[in-house]
């Protein structure tokens, strides 16, 4: 539990620091990934945010070795509260009434998932068939990249209203969902005795290659989306999609049993369904006031 809360804090802080750094940079785009990387790597504030996210990744490895996938995702979603608070305090972002209701519903869904847990009765699986992992992950990666490209095409239409970033959040969330499954797989591979054996065992699995793909594409896609959309909305959407993806498909892929008791099972299923319903009803166009971008953002690099 402590590692999960630490991961929440580090992830929220990392995203907010990266968003603040991006607002001071010229406009970035996935069509120029080398330029994007050059700009962000040159920002000390962005580097600090990235280090916080990396530390959150390390904490997540510990969580997946001690908690079932569904339980871990339920706790990770609680970081949305801290993220919204930090976004308001450090970024000057404001959420609309409808968005606050949506975030409240997501937290209610989290509470239902947490109440469905019982210490000692939920199993923590350590393995999954590689063909099944690839069958789940490869189409999800393709869907995420396609959805992001579609959102980019619509955004370039000058006559469209400003987007809230829901489409971007869903697309990046799919990539991070695959990444989360890969992290779970890596944690299970690290149980081999001896460093050499663990490394060989890990390299013979699909997990490091899935992490490499999602790391590269997720970095470029998330930074471009984070710069043009509010962190207080795009990150909760991304986090919710990632958590749902991991909790549902991860539980099935790794063979972790659902609760046997009807009440606990109903709470977990209803919590998941509520989170999905919130995503489907969130506003697609931005009406909340945006903080004025600094003049530097409009300058050429």
C-alpha cells in the first residue's frame, strides 16, 4: 500500500512538472519527434518531472509483486485527487463543474474497487502465456496509435472548437495500459535466482520490447498532447483508461481470479462499469479557462 501511494505521488508530481516545462517551450508535434526530444531534454524542469515518473515506475514494480492487478489499479487511480490539486496550484488550471462531477464519479469507482478487496484472499499471479499477452497488446498498440493520429487530424482543423484532450488521453492510455502489463510481466521475471539468469529470462520474454515501444511512442505522444491540453483532464482520462485496461485484461491474461463473494464481485464489476461510463460521457470540447501561455511558447526555437 505504501509503495502504491508513493507511486501516485511521484506520477502526479512528474506530470505536473512536465506540463509546466512544456508551457514554456515552443510548440511540439509528433511529426517532428527529434525536435520534440531535443527541446524537452534541454529543460531542467522537464528532466525533474521525468525523474519523478521514473521513480514512480520503480515503485510500481514493487506494487505488482505484492498486490493483485485489479487492486493495484484501484489504488493508482486515487492519485487523480493529488493531480487535480497540484494542477490548480502549480499550473493555474481550473476544472468545470461537469469535469469535477466526473472526477468525483471516478473516485467513487475507485472506492468500490477498493471495497471489493480482501487481504489474503486475492491471489497475485506471477506469469502469463506469451501468445495471450501479444494477442492483447499488439492490437491495443495499433488502436492507440490510430486514435491519436485521428485526433491530430481533427485538431489541425482551425475551425474546430478547442479539444479537452479526451481522445488524446484514451490513445495514450492504451499505450500505457500495455506498458503496465509489461511492467507486471517484468516484475514476475525478476524472481529468477541470480542476475544473469534473471536477465536472460527477461530478454526471452516480450516484456522488455513492449516497454521499449510504449516508452518511445508514449513519450512523444504524451508530451505533444500534454502541451496542448490541460493536465487536470488529459491525465485523469489517460490514467482511467490505463487502469481499466490493466485491471480487466491484465486480470484475465495473468489468470488472477475475481472475488468469489457476490457482494465483492458486484462492487468490482460496478466500479469498472462506472469508470467506463464516466469516460464515455466526459466533454469533448474545452470550455474551462486556460492559463495564458508565456510569450516564449510562441517564439521559434
